[in-house]
C-alpha cells in the first residue's frame, strides 16, 4: 500500500469523525502572555496520545514540551536496550480506535500483510519510527528541547511553568492544566542502592536508565544487579557489544515465571481498574509489586546464548567495595571482582523526589494518607505513590492545597497505584487516555461553569425563521 496511501487514509478517517473542530473552551487572557488550556510535559507515546485525545475532544489550545531533541523522545533510542517490545503485537494503544493509526496499519503499509504475520514482537526501533510518523501525520504541537524546571501554581487558576529552552534560555509558559506525561522515571527517580552509591566512584557503575559507553567495556567483565527484563536486555546488549563476561545477580531463588500483566490484559482489569474499591486497588498493585514480571523467553535466551553469560540466583549483594582491580562484590556464595557494574534495580515513585513539584509536593496526597493497608499486603513503595482521581488529577491532603493542585495531572508511572496499568504500559494507554482526557475536559468545563450556563440561558439566536400562512378555504 505504501505510507503515502496510508497517510491519505488517515486524513479521510479523521475527516469522517470531524477531527479538528472549533474548540469549545473559553479563552483566558493574562497580562504575562498566552495561556494554554493544556500543556503536556513529555513528548513520548503517552504525551502524543494524550494530545490526540484532547484534539478529538475539540480542546486545541494545547502544547507538548519535551526536553530531548526531536526524534529522541522517550527511552526507545536512548537507554532502552531490548531488541523488541514486550507488549504483544496485536494490542492497540495510542491509535484510540482509529484503525489507520494503529502500528499494524503503519507496518503493513510498508511490509504488507505477510510482513505483519512474520513478526512475533514489535522491534524497538520500529516502534520509535511509528511514534515519529504518528506525531507527523497528526501534526501535533511539540516543542523540543524545553526542559521543565518548576511548576509555580497561581491563585488565578493558571500555572506558570518555568522552563529552559535549548539548555540556555529561561522562560515561563502559562497553562490552565498541566499533564506530567514524563514516563517511567517521571514520578520519582531511578533507584541505586546505597550499598553501591556510597561505596563506589561513579565511573565504576551506571543505572540501566543511563547512557553507557559499552565501547569502553569491550573485553571487560561486568555484573548486572537485578532479575527483571531490563537486566537481561542489558546483559545481552553488553555481550553483543564485545563485553567478555556479563554476570546477572538475582536475589530470588528462582526467576519469576508468571507475568501478571498478561492476565490483566485479558480479564478487563486494565480497562476497569478505576471501578475497583480502594482496598482492591491497593491489594492488586501490592500483588503486582510482589511478583513483578519475568523476562520474556526470547530476552532470556538471547542473553543466555552468549558464552560469557552467567546467572547467579539467590545471590543478593552483601557488600560492594572499590579496589585497584575494579568493584569487589560479596555475596553469600562467594566474592567476585568486576570492571563495571550495571544497576537494574528499578525506581522509586514519590512526588517529593521531583524538583519540578517542590512548590506543591507537600500538599499532594499519597496512598499512605488515604488508606491504611492491612499488614499482610502493605508495601512502603506503594504507600509513597500519589493518590489520584480516576481522571489522573492530583488530590490534596487538605483544603489548603486544593487550589494549588487544581489543574495538575499525573500521567506517568506513578499513576500505577491509583489508575492501574495506564501510562505505565503500552497495553494500558488505549483505555487510560480517554479517562485522562475526560478528567481534563470536565475540569475545564466546570471551571467556566458560571459563564457557560449564563451563555446557555442568554442564548437567543434564531434558528427557525419560517412563517405559517393560513390557507384560504374555498367553498
């Protein structure tokens, strides 16, 4: 079919849906400049999908900002090192129900139906290319190299976003609503255990979320701490880049074998998570954290196929020490020395860890403020997550913070506890974006409720202009 044909099909499909209609949101004037109805922070898949959802609802005075250069948004061409996505290829996402906008349509336009049948999982780089096409065909308003430094809430219902443009120019953007579509790390920070950070110089280790100079590690011996898919992705990437040995250390006696996400994708839990009682939500995510996800079979097999690969189960690190030979790692089963350590220990979610939220984080309600979990399911990592509305809006611990937090939405990984697999997984975006958009649209509508209702009651434009002339009866 070709991409040119698909592009025309997308335009026709959107025209049938009257996409791009006049915005219904009332314009706000401000002495400091233009006021956006919505600013989305993050131009990856979640931010792009959210913008499309807003435009479909005729909320068009929007802007997406992203700190990366164009085409490098999200993790796919930076620190993601998997060969393919882990999400099943048949699941739809940010297309929001438009067949011509699906990844499959994009793939088949170039590779044909047979090409779609041949692939088992979506190649990582092709997913990024799809996102670039999606942004272009929808003409989404993205400003790259804009880094958010601080959200300054205003008493007038308008937030001032302090940003740095291209790493040089300081400026601010005004917005009624702000969506933090900032990915996996956007709700907190990547976690490096103090066991490592307090005892090793920075040149001896890196988190999997960082850029790593694997060229420098050719012929070297590295260790990877962690048992998730990312650990095996990094081990495989290291070995394929010329690393001599890659040892993966896992604290569990066995790798997890069950992936809870697969059940959630089939049971309706992703779509209907918001309907669960608070206690059930907590227990579901606590269970998810406890069992986590295993690496995919192909991810594990790719890593394990290298002669230099070694897996150490039931091997938590007891101590780490810098030596002249590198990093010395002590476990219950022995002591090892490595040239470099790769840390795959996930992240911590807590608004207090985000510098852009420093003026408001003290008011943001966490789960520990809203629900006291039974001891058998309590999880301190979960307790620190923000407690959000079903529409991803921040909630306040007290009346004092309600005005300051009004208009702030979290659409990143830290929404997991409140809204389930939403912005935290490709498989969740299809059902999550409409909830986010509805939450934003409802706020915008209710913020202007008095003016809107006054306009409704005062409306007197004539539509019916015909007159009835009584016929003369003949007789």
